[in-house]
C-alpha cells in the first residue's frame, strides 16, 4: 500500500503530456465520476482461483504461464500456500515472465506435443493436468517437475551458469546464434544428463550436430521457416537405442531436413552471397569459428574488438581495381557481380574505413599487420581476382566441413541449396510481354545465387521466357545461348518486339524490370501447386510474416534496433518507412529503448498465420 501511495504521489508531481502541471480538481472529478471499483466477496467455500480465472481468461491480458499458475493453485486447496512459497515463487524469480511462458511451452513439446501453438499453451497444459485434478500430491509433483526443468532451462538461457566448460561453449554459440528453436532438444538433453541417461561428452557432441545443422543451412541459404517444426518434433522422434548424439544426427539427416553435405557446403561457399545470409551476429560467429580454427597461441578477444565484415574486392570498383582485374584477364563487372559477396571475398577487420576501396596492393599491406590469420593469409597474394577468391573459398570450405559436422554419410543429398526451380519457372512463365528481370532477382526469389540460376536456365530445356532474364544493369549476359544451337536471333531484337525498350548502350529500360517482389506477387496467381489460402494471402503479408518471424525466434522476442533495420532492408523494406511498424493500438512491434520487441498482438498474429509462409 505504501509503495502504491509513493508511486502516485511521485507521478502527480510530474508534468502532463502538454507540459502543464496536473489539474488536481480535474483529476479528482475523473476519479470520482469515471473510475469504477468492483469488489468480489468470497465465502469460506468459494474457490478464489477459479473466480480469478473466470475474470481474467478473456479480460485482462495474462501470459499463458499466469493462467496455468492460477489453474494449478486452484487444484491445491490445502497445499497451495506452501507449494507457492517453496516451489513456484522461487521458480518465477529465476525466470522472467516471458521465459517462464516459453518454459511452459517447451515443457509441452518435450512431453510429446510438437504441434502446440503458443496461444494454446494454457489449454494444452490444462487438458494434460485434468485427470489429476482431484489428486493434490500429483499436482504438487507436476509443479516440482516444472521447477526442476526451470533450473535446467535457466542454464540454456544463461550459459554462464553451466559448470561444464565444453557444454557452456556450445550453449554460448547457440545463444549468439539466437537459436531459440533448439530449446526443446536442449532441454531434452539436459533432462537425460540429469537423470544419468547420457554423458557430458554426448551432450557436447549432440550440441555440435545441432550447431552444424544450423550453420550449414545458413551458409547454403536453406530457408529457416521450418526450423520450429524440425526441432519441436525431434525429442519425440528419438529412440532409446543408439547414443543420443548419434540419434539426433540420424534424425536431422532425414528426408526434407535439408542438412547440407560436405559437397553442398563447398559449393555454397564458392557461390552463395554469404554477406546477405542469416543475421549479422550469425555471420560474425562463422568468421569467429573460422578464425579460431587456426588455433592461435593468443586468441583474439572478439567481444572487445570492433570488428566488421570487409569486402576485399570492394563493393564499388575504382578505375584502379578495374584495371587490375583486366590485367589478369578478368571482365571486371562479371567477376564483381559473381563473387563480390561470397565468403572467399570477405573477411573481418577493424580497419574498414582505412581499407575502403583502396587498390589491393594497399589493402594487403594493411591486412598483413592484422592479428587475424584470416587476413594474414590474404596478404601474400600478388593479385585479387576470381582465381584467388575461389582458392580462398576452397580453403575456408575445408575448415568449415571440419568445424561444423554434416549429416551421416550416405544419406540422400538435400535439394541443392534449398532452391525451388518450380517457383523460379512459375515466375518466369507469368511474366508479361514487355518486361524483363535479372538473375539476381530470380536468385532472391528462391533464396539462391545468380550463378546457379544462370546455370539452371542455360542447361534446362523448356523454361518459358528464359530470354527475358538479363544482367542487373539490363544488358544481355555474354554467356546467354538459345538452347537450339541453330537459333541465331539477337535477344535484344526479340525483347524489342515484345515491347522492351533499350538505350544506346543496349541496356533494357529499368522501369520495365520485374524485381523479386513483383515476381513473388505473380507466383500467387499462376502456380497451381500453391494453396488457395496462400495465393489469397499475398506476398506482402508473407514478407511481413518473415520479418516479424525474426523477432519471434529471438530471445525474449527482442532485437537491437540496428539488427531490426538490417533485417527490414533484407526483406525489401525501405528503412526510412519503418516507423509505421510501431504505430497503432494493435501494432506487432514496439520500441523499448535501443531494442525493438514483438508485442503480444504480433506474436499471436505470427502464430496464427505462420503456416502461410510454407
């Protein structure tokens, strides 16, 4: 009571939104005339928890864990006070409200309910506990078990509390990765470890397979929208026969899990635009693990170093860079477009401003004095063109296949890099006459890269409108060939007849270009395999679901404002127009200082509609 009095007294000394002091008389009238108090008088035999549930289930917004707590203590008429003080209250002091709700969700998943949705947590737990309603001892045992799992879950959320150095290192990497989808399998592993059914070494090995699964998929550009389903189903798919680590590896190697093999990974490192893959902290973790593989006597303090990603061949080619590439027989624009953002051309440094787009000779002098082996291994090169970039990609790939384990040998290889050629071909077939698109737009559409897109179009017969695919600047690729070797038509002449305009340099009119968003919109209208629901939903909403999905998967559903802006750009939003994301009574996102947070309304919207992303 005294705290409430102090709070309101302090508030009344502040100025209002208009900058004026509070009108005490007006405030008194509002309180007297408009504030309504409701008093519920309970008799000796009334169940106050059931009354509280009735008032709050569809009224004041409570978390699913709040609703579960009220239900549980409704079932403990004689033990409630003791169980709350000894078990529940210590548990909710260890975890935040959001973390406790996540634990209650993960508890259901680990118990064999992989399809439960967050809005249904309370109902699902209530259904599970209903047969025990008349048994207070059984209910107390359930609360005690949840509290035990809370202690384990806290170690997952805060790896610094884990005593095993090896387990702590693996958990820390998954935490950096923001791999909240792995919570169910991690809790299952900790359950087994505490019960003595597996060893610490097996947990470490299992975590390495989980990390390898996530990192390889990210490098290869495999979409992340089914990770929840994969990891939620995993605990119930594991049998007790093989060691737990191998059982996890076997299940993740299964069909439609898309765990890239060593060959897939090597190809992806050579061709995929790593610079745009995953989140910023995930890309930095990849570089960190690659750097650590050189086994320094004095490891770099990554937390204290202001490192960022640097393009060795710069994003903007200067005349000196063009001349250097031409000197070694390269076509500057071609190698720049093909390899600029690949891992072989990227490194990390604190000297971005100093390096800028200087000639390679100057860059190598700066990189030579770096503390990072990743940079020192670049400095001996005399030139920096496709040969050197691909050679470095191969060297890094050999380290990557060792650092991040892959699926069990002999499994069927995943669909190459998560590409969906039917999606690409469907988008091309829907293109109207008088339009064109680029290899990079098609690559963005299917989460791939322009190199395999070009290879697919060049080697696949019957792809309608393949001639409407040009380079990003609107010019015809020098590698374009009609599939009929006797067809000698000029692509530009064909496109002109269809209505595409070209300038004096032979480049198509940019206003007639269909970008990835336009292609995605057309797919919903012509791909018969897509469900009617997805077609009606529209690509813009699916893009929005992808965006808020990043917040959904993040710890506590929050991301730093810089990362939120970066992800918005990746999804195709103009960062100057994101203010509307946080406006309105039912906004999906909210601002919290330097962080952006998924609201309860946003979380419910995502959980209700996420299936439309598939």
